[in-house]
C-alpha cells in the first residue's frame, strides 16, 4: 500500500529520466518495461506507486517550510527533525487580503493593530514527519524557502508582547 498518492501522468512525464533510473535500479530495462505494460497492469501500478512514494519522500525530506495563506490568515510552518513550529498571522479586517504583498506591508507597519492576532506553537510530530508535511500539503500548504516564517519568528519573539 503506498504512503502517498500516485503522481499524475503529467508529473510522471516530467520525471521520465528519474523514472528510468528507478527502473534501472530495479533491473528493469526498456524492453522489460514495455512487456510489463502489455501484460501486467498490477505490477505497473505497484511500480508507479513505489516510484511516487520515492519522489514524495525525497520532496518532504528536503522540505523545511510550508505556508498556507488565505485572505485573512497565514499559517507558516517550520518542519524540524523532531518538531514542527507554527506561526499564525490573523487579520480580522475585511480591507486586508493577506495574499497581497501591499497588505503584508500594512501588517508589518501596524503590528499592534487590534485587528491583528499572532499565535505560535511548537509540538512533536504525532506521526512520521513526512506524513505530517504531506497532510498539510494535501490541505493546500505550499513548500517554500521560509522567507515569511524567518521574517516573523524574530518579530514575534521580540516585538509582540
């Protein structure tokens, strides 16, 4: 049973070279792959699921930051080895849309505004780290370089009391 969902056909097509390397590591050459496609759908499904798991594992192994930003909330996550840290920036003003850069500038200039709320937490993973990241990813979080998290972490430590 796969840990993650199977990559889409478009995603698999973009990873054609990597998939060929995966098959070669399993001792499957182009001729054997063609024969499998013609006769053994269940084995093909198994190989595609295994390859997808390898790709997802590598992606989440390398991921350190995730973000989910809506019009009124930003969930900024830092995925460490044993814990995950969360920063939530919430704005209760309908005139601010956190998906717009200009509105972030307003938030940074008005940290003490009553429409702004900030929350932080850190906890140990309830399950395997990569499965937690995958769950956030399935819910719409994007893997990032952590620019917003790294901006907010010192601000919340030092400025918001």
